C-alpha cells in the first residue's frame, strides 16, 4: 500500500476508535467539537500545501472559508417567493433546485437547495482566488503576507457592514445539507455520530487527495519549486502557474470547509473571516511543519478541539499566538520534526553508552 492510502486508512481507523471510546464512556458530546475540528483541518492542510510546497504565506485564508460559507448560507436562506415570476427563478424551480417550506409564522418559503448552492459557493471562491492570486502571487516574503492580510481584512469588513449578509450578527437558520439514506450535515444531537464520520471522512479524503497530488508530476514540480524556485524554473517548471494552482486549490479546500461547517452550525458570522482566524491557521501549519501534511492535520484537530472545548478560556487567541512564536524560535521545522530530532538524539546517546 502507498503512503496516501496508509495515511487515509490510519485516520479512518483513528476516527472509529475515537467514536467507540467516547460512546463507551458516554461522552459523545465531544464529537460535536471533533466534527468542527475536522472541518477546520481541511483549511489547514490546504494552507499547508500553499505554505509548505509553493512557499507562499497567506494571512487571509479565513476569507476563503467565509466566502464559501456565506455564499451557501445566503443562497439557502434567501426567500425566492418575491422573485418567482422572474425567468431565473422559474428555471431554478423547473430544474428542481428549489425547496419549498413554511416557517414558524406560517409564511411560505422557496429557497435554493443546498446542493445547488454548494457549486455556486465553490465557483465564487475559485473566481475570487484566481483574481486575487494573479497580482498577489507576484509578491514575495512579507509583501505577500501583507497583501493577503489586506485581502482578508477587506472581506471581514464587507461581511461586518453588509446588512443583506446579517452584518455583525451573520446569517442564521441555514438548513441542513441533505446527503443520502436520511443523513444530512446538521448539528442535531440525534445526528452527532453520523456527522462526526461525515466530517472525518471528508478530512481524510482531503489528505488522501493532497498526498496523491504530491506524488504526481505536479507534486514533484512543487517540491522543486519549494527547494529552489530559480532552479525549478530553469528545469521548465512554470512557477507562476504552479503557485496560482496551489493557491486556488487551497482556497477551494477552505470553501468546502466553510460550506460544510456553515450547514453543520446552521449559521455563520463575520468572525470566521477575521485576521486572528487566519493567524490561527498559519500557526497550526507551522506547528505541523508545513510540508508534513499528516502531522499538521493531527495537531490541527487536537489544538482546535481543545480551543472549541474552551480549555484555553479567554486566552484562546493568545495561546495560538504564543504557539506560533515558540515554533518559530525553537522548532522552525514543526513539532513532529522536533520530536523526531529529540528521539534520534536520545537514541544516539543510548547507543554510545
């Protein structure tokens, strides 16, 4: 078996063990935070590809998560009844892309299906990433970081000040995302275990896809680009195209996470696009070692779970800032790499003795 499949299988088995242990202990409520952590893990491994292989630092990746989530939330909560006589609305109804319902006040509703909103959210995110990536990826170092920071700040302020998007309150009453056999992406306690497996499987598939990508011709080009951009270009690697592709791919991963988590939480707020969220994702990537996707996703799930459980209390954001600072000072290659280095050092000393 190859490495991508081994990693995929290991994560799936780990997920099954986690669920069985929590069910045995009667603490399945932990699965809610683990489900959210798995979705956040998708953003982190996408960003790890961008930082660890394309060598591009993005401090605005939370914006892509919010664009995906807000697009799906807006489209699935907008009542189309006032527009029912228009041609686009008639086409939507004709194609069975709309869902009829009645709210608690007896008002008739006609909303876009979550499955119709999902591809729209991904297209909007892809288009935005492509438009931003063309000028921004020409920059390097701290100039690139500042440019992505600016982009993230703009998106956050737009969401915070747009009444149609709920302004500071965000969007709520987002319907579940229906799947099959009665399953759906929802935060309902009755669906807690199935939703944990849905999120865990999606996270595992994301890792599997990226690890396979790294073993392909494109992956080898990215590795060469990371090691020596000038040398890679001399060997025929289109650096600009490769960076742009990874940037868009990482944005799509963030958007998928945004859509799924928005339907799981039945809402989304502007804080999801805040700068501190982007800094948190960068901290998680650096903690995992950037180019070590498996270690990155494991640490991401653990730290996000602790954060969502309120372990860090009011110091939550400060903790992730300190993690980033300590990693840069003492373990620039990531925590897994540092642990491996200490283990080999200890083993060497024991051998000499």
